[in-house]
C-alpha cells in the first residue's frame, strides 16, 4: 500500500466517509492493469486510484457501492473481461473488496431544528459522533448544512423515530415547546434505558414536564433521569452560547460514562 493511498485513507477517515478498498489480486491473460493495483471507492464513485479504467472499473465501482450498502465487510469477485464485462480483451481479473467503515460509538438525537438546534448540530458535526436531527418542519431541516455525520429526519410525529435509535443514543429535545417535547420524552422513557435524556427549557418547564410524565404513568425513578434544563451553567441566552453549554453538557456526560 503506497504512501499516497495511506494519506488519502487518513483524509477520508477525517471526513467520516465509509469506503471500499479494491485490489486487483490476480490476472489471467490480458488486463488493463498490473496485479496489486488499487482504488478507493465511496457511494458516489471513485475517490482515488485505478484498477484499469473503462468498463472494468465501472463494474468494480458498482460492486463496491453495493458492498457499502450491505452488511458484508469483504468480498471477492472474478470476472471474465470479455463475457462478463463486454471488453474486447479476453483476460480474467480477480478483485478483493474490503470495506472500511467509520463507526463512531457516540450517537445523539436532536429533536427540533430551530435556532438553538441549528447551532448545536453545527458544533456536533465537527465531533466524532453520529447526529440525527428530527423535525416536522422541512424548511428548518433544509437550513441545516449537509455534514457526513448528520442525518436529517423529516417526520410529523417525532416520537416515532425513538424506536429506531441505538440503545446508547443521547437524546436532546429542543422542539417548538412543551406539547412537542412531552410525547418524545414519554416514548423515550418507556422504550429503552437511554444514557442521556435532556430538554431545553426553564426550571418551571422542568417541573411541568415531570409532573405530566408522572400523570402519564411513567415511574418517578425514570423521570428523575431527565436533564431539564439541558446545558451547563454558563453563557448567555443567545442561541450559540446556549448551544455551547448544551454540547459541553453532552461531552461531559459522555466522558463520565466512559470512566464509569
């Protein structure tokens, strides 16, 4: 593996992209490249290198994309360039496919895509985590820039996304208000034992939320796990400083859980 390819892999790791390394491992007869030729493929196509170009490379890239979308980690393919790919040369090429998957172990679900959420997501996008931002308002989701680790979820009933979240996901509610937070928190507390459940708001809102959850039949011990107001005690009430306090709270909790 040459230095250029290693450098490219490190750059791609920093961008949090899943990729496939393809190596030409054997040739019988004529072929457009030497054994050992490599390329890196992503879901959008060729990212680096070549295994011969033309039809053979298109076939390789298509198969690499299918591997990225599957559960498999590796694959091996042998193609007759004439009968399988439609090239004039009659060689047989064998390729080894290896998926390099970026899998952050920290996931955060942000419910709401308003002013504070916009700032929170912008900060989280630079961290080693997977972010889900859920909102029924498409126009607010569209305001979010596209980040490799961000999943924008347009859903009228935001609570329906709870069951799709991994068990260790952090949940942060910053929706349009109490009426939207309550059903999300109710389902989250019933669904799984999430390590962090927080909601933006005041001490008054916190007491109202917890009282309403108790009236819905949620156990008091579970309700006490809710962090409301979310965020560490610093900064002013501008969206960016509220966001900084929230992200600091999330990072502090993450690190405490790692040490426990």
